[in-house]
């Protein structure tokens, strides 16, 4: 037990030393926030523990250097006076404030060796954050409005992203919420999905309804919406055609197998006899009983009903504006009906439990061709979903 405790203490010591070394390396490499996060995590657990003293000094150093680095960057960007850098300045001020908020719950942090509290120079950046937030909102708003004039789906999407960012940092700024809805409406691609039956066979009506019910696919994305039924108020950008080329349904088959099973089974008991034919008694004078084993045999006739269906076709992506085919993909879905049952002749005690279950079953009616086609077609939904998930309409 003592050795186990010593081993655990040794492992903890090695881990602690490694963590301190990694924090020092982060500071040396300029990864100040990483060093700050590591130091804070360790001090949160116990800031007064003596072995955590190095983290206080490292935290003090990393915080000072991180603050100086961010402020220097802000001063440079302000002198550069590039409106595209307003967001960077805003984010830097947010980081400066965030760092201070992380440290505040831990203070004070006492350095034993130097008999002083660690020094962290805190500054109120609220005015700078508010000023840059408003400046950034005005800049992105103006940029988004210009993108609206281009009347291009990708420009509307870019405008949407800028407006969403404004809403995130400066909620309810001007008419941003209304513009977000407009940008999304104009930037989205509408895809009309249709099914064509080229098999010369009648499709079950409910199959077409199921396949074209795109509400069950869970595929609609931010910029792509699928419709299984045409909306006359919408101009569709792309078409997705599911063309069924061939449907094959096999004949109804019954396959038969014959098995012969033999086994020794318990059939009551008999008294144990010695080599002279006399009954053997136990220590209390009672006759000893042993299982009586008999050989049994059973002939099993297993029947398997089988019927299969396969639907093959092609998925076609089309650009409805240019009337051009973008790409085609093969699609295949199959379904098999199988039912097994059995009859027997002889002693069923020779059968394993799986065969016992089979002899309880009886022949059932085969599914109709229509049902087989419907069941095979159900797999089309998952195959079609996989094709759409892997292949976009736009590069």
C-alpha cells in the first residue's frame, strides 16, 4: 500500500513538473492565452498550495505580455486606418476584457518567495468596446447593403453572414433583423425533386408519396431547401430527378432441406448395479439412482419461403436555369422476403431449441408484387439521402 501511494505521488509530481514546463514553453513561444488558461486551471483547484506557486509567477508574466501584445496590435491597426480591420480591433478589445474577467475571481494571488501579491494591471475597456462595436456595425451594415445591389445569391449569403454578426454583437441594430430574413430568402437555393417511372410497371402510389415527402429526410440546410411538390410562387434553381429504370420481382420460391438429428436424452431413471448385477447402496443404505439415457432420432423437414425485389434507377442533378444536367448517380435498392418453418417425423427431443421454434411456425402468405416493390422502394429514401448528403449542387 505504501509503495502504491509513493508511486501515485511520483506520477503527480512528474505531471505537475511537465505542466509547468509546458506553460513556460507557451510563454516563450508567444502563446500567452494558452499559458494563462493552464495556470488558471491549476490555481482554481487550490491557489494556496505551495506547489502551485510557479503558476502565479507564470500567470503574472503571461498576462502582462499578452496585454502589451494586444495593445500594440490595436495601436498599429488604428494608425493603419483600414475599415476592414475594425472587427479585428473589436475582437482584441474583447480579449483584453475577457482575460481580466478570468483572473478576477482568483485574486489576490500571494507570492510566498517575494512576500507580495501578484500584480495585474487592469483597465476598463468598455468605452473602447462600445465605440468599436458601433463602428463595426455601421461598417458591416453598409457593406451588406452594397452586396444587396449585386443581386447574386452568393453576395446575399455574404451579406447574411455580416448581418448575423451584427445581430450577435449589437442586437436589434437598425433594421438588421429584417435584412437578415431578406438576405436568406434571396440567397437560398430551391431544389424541386421529382420521380419518373420508366419501368413500364405500375408503382404503388404510397411509394411515390413516401419518396417525395422530403419533410422526413431532414436534409434542408441553411442555403438549400428541397420541395417534393412544386410551389408556383417559387423559382427553382435546381432539379433532382429520381428516374426508375427497372423493377424486378422474383418468383415465389419454397426451398426445402431435410435433416436427421440423433441424440441421447434422459428418459427417467434406473438403479445403479454393480458388476454382479446387485443394486448399489449409498452410505445411508439407500438405492443409488442414475439417469436412464435413450437414443432418439428425428427427421426434420425445413421449408424456407423466399421472394425478392430490386429497384434500379438514376438520380439526375439539373440546373434549371441553363437546362443542363450537372451530374448523374446510379441508385439501387433491394428487399427480400424470407420465412422459415418446419415439420418433423420422429422424436422431437432430438432437436435443438432453434429447430423447436421452427416447428411451431407454419406457412404464411407471400407478399404481393406491389408490396414487394413498395418495400424495395423504401430503401430508395436512404440511398437518395446518402447521394444528396455527399454531393452538392454547387461546387
